């Protein structure tokens, strides 16, 4: 069979299994099996597939049909226009988390943001996107998982930001050596009881998803750790899950009565990012 014929066969199989983006995914799987890029694939459409290549491809297709996310099979996911390596020790970056990056960049235009901490960085997608867009900023990225930090390191190397991002191993803000101007976090916020509802969650690290009984355990823990880790006048940006904006806003208002709190929806209208600005602004608390 030629590559072209194989591609359409793979696509038909993925379509039959209700895989949403079958045309793209069949191409990604074939490229992964042949270890070639898009252009090489299109230049080789009439070439016959060797038996080993064929076997490798069908193994990859089987993994996909068993529900494994394409990002773990190819080891790649695009985020904010950049390619990131991923493996099952890290959450697969979601497009809606780009809002966190956009909000951080907007804040950096409005106020002095010299130092940033990203908490629970995983593959590093957010910290690295920020490092590349804010060349003057000093960035800390923390994670409690040593395996995740290996992936972060790899991605920092890939994007040439090893010297720009200080990777810290530990629980949320605990390893931070100095107060920062901005804290950004996409913490685990899925309710424990709902963890298996989304198929990709079965493959992703529960450490990156499980927000405890109400989904808000980790967010609450981070908020209570803030103390003097955030400079006076500094900001906090949190990604949240559907239906969590009220509870998170109430929590933040109780802990930081003088700060301004806003909630921004993502492109599908779901409240996604809570921002707290003007941390500890003395004199305004009344
Ligand atoms: N948005 C992710 C999901 O629903 C969850 C990410 C998280 O817990 N931070 O799959």
C-alpha cells in the first residue's frame, strides 16, 4: 500500500471510531510512525510503506483507538503557537489555558512585572510562553513532581529559555526564594468524583487534575500560601473550572479584602481566569 492509501485507510478507521479530528490525527500518527515531518510526508505520498513501518503505524493506531490522547502518542502538543514535548507525567496543555498567558501579558503592559512565578508548571507551556513574550522578566516555575520537571527542563532547552526560567521542585510557593510581582497558576481543579468523566483524564496524572472533593482544595492551599510571596501591589492569575468562579472569588475576597478581583470567560463563555490585582494595597482596605 502507498503512503497515500495508508493515510486514507487510517483516516477511515479513526472516523469510524468517532475520533473528532480524524484527518489531522491520521496524518500525525503516520508521521510519527515514519518519523517524518509534514512536507516529507507529502513528498512521499506515492512511496510504498515497508512492513515494519506498517506494523509501527497500526500499533500507534491501536493506542489511539484505546483512548490514549494523540499528544501522548506523538509526545507533542502545540500551545500558544509553540511546540511542547509532553509525556504522561504532565497534563496536556489545553487551548483555554492560553487565556492565562494573555491575561499575564496584559497585566505586564499595565504594571511593573519583573518577576513571575508559575505554580504547578507541568510541561512548562505557560512559563515558557511568558518567558518568550516577556524577555525582561525573571521567571520561576515550580512543580511538586520531579518527573514533570524533567519535561519542563526539556522544553526550556527546546525553546532556549534555560537561563530565563528558574525551575524549583516543591509544593506550590514553598520553594520560591523571593516575593514576585505576579503569580500564575493552572492548578488541579477537577472534583475527585468527576475525574474519570473525561477520557483523557484516565491517561493524565491525577496529581495535575485532582482538586479534591470540591475541586478547590489546591486553589485554596495556594491562596493561603501567598502571604509575603506576592509583592505589595502584585497580582495573581488563576485558571478555574466551570462553575467555580463564585467560590474562588469569595475565597479571595475573604483573604485579600483590599484587592481587586475579576473573572474572565474563555472563548466558549466559561469563566476561566480569576485575576486578583493590587495585593495588600494598604490604605484602600478601609
Ligand atoms: N481543564 C482541564 C480539564 O478539564 C483540567 C485542568 C486542571 O485541573 N487544571 O481537563
